[in-house]
């Protein structure tokens, strides 16, 4: 099937943002703004994004300073990511989005939704950051367990080539923000923002996630007024990459339900 996605780039003040898009000429649906996880880019999510684009209009940027979105300054806080992405939406004249964030993308989504609530129609948080995690020494063995376990999943190219390739590029050319984003992911507490989220919110979580454990989702769903939690047995922190059909189906069912309300 022919790809529905088009690669594009927009130059703003101090930043150039690369993004994948589909269906933005349609006035029938509010587009999805998809924010990827820590240390990588939109590229490992290609299968997920293709499936979304077949059914919905979509914007998927490389986060500021990562991969193909050039930004030379250090980004020490979530709200800087959020403000840069708001400038991106304004430049494209996007009035409102369904906001989807995986891992650190979820922490950015939480922040963006409270900075500009009128811009957000709904939100999907996928194994999101925002509740402080264990320290780096504690996290390393957890990630080792997850990465080892995922080798049994039949998507070895994704794990052994696609993700390491883009991560290595970011670590080499964007070392400061890779480290800073890791610190944000582990230690930044966003609990105070969660009660301010006013839109319908779906929490999608793997029951086996060791990076952002299910306990974080259980705490979030209590604090976010219009939230519900759906868990899956498959995968770990990156389960959506390994099981894209299930991931996109759950996400689109929620978004389309919101659009019917």
C-alpha cells in the first residue's frame, strides 16, 4: 500500500522542525499530534504512523533538537518543548489537535495541554513520564531486562538497527539534550499539572513496563479528571512499536469516540 505520509520541514525562529504529515487538507477531523519517546525520533514509529495515517490526519515531528529537528540550545524543562511545539502548530495554522505522547512525549503532552488547553481536543498518554522514576543506577538493570526480553519479539530490525541507529545519532550530535531529557524523564514531577487537564484522556500502558511502571499510570488516572486507563499484556515500555496494530486500534477507537461526542 502506498504511504500516506509526507516528509516536511518548517523553519521557525532558532529552530527547524522536521515532521511527517498526512491528511491535513481534510477539514473533517482534528489531526493527531504524535510525540515520540526519549532519545529517538519518529523513524522507529514508521509502522505505527502509517497505520494512523490510513484512518486519520496526522502530524508527527521529531522533537526539538532530536534527529532532523535542529535546535542548538539546551532544553532543561518540559515547558520549553511544549512552547516550541505550540509555535510549530501556530506556524502551520493548526487550531486544535488530538495529542498523543509516548514516554517523554507524554510528559511534553501533559505540559502542552495545561499551557494551551484550547489547542487540545483529547490526549493519549502511552507509558508516559511525569511521575518520578527510580534513579539512573536503578533504571539501568530494568532497561536491560526489557531490552533482552524484547529480543524474542519478531521485529529484530527495529530493535537491532532502527532504534540504535537514530539513538546513536542523537547521542553523538545532541548529547546535552539526550542527557537532559533523560533527567527530565526520571526526576521531573508533573503531578501538580494532572488535575488541570480538562480534556478526555486515555492512558495506554503495558502491565510489564519496568521503565514507567503501571503504578505511575494508576496514580495518574486518579489525578486526571477525565481519564481512563487501558492496560495491555504485551511488550514492555515500547510495546506500541512491537504491536502497532493493537496500539493504533486502541488509540483510534478512543479518538473517534471523542470526535462523535
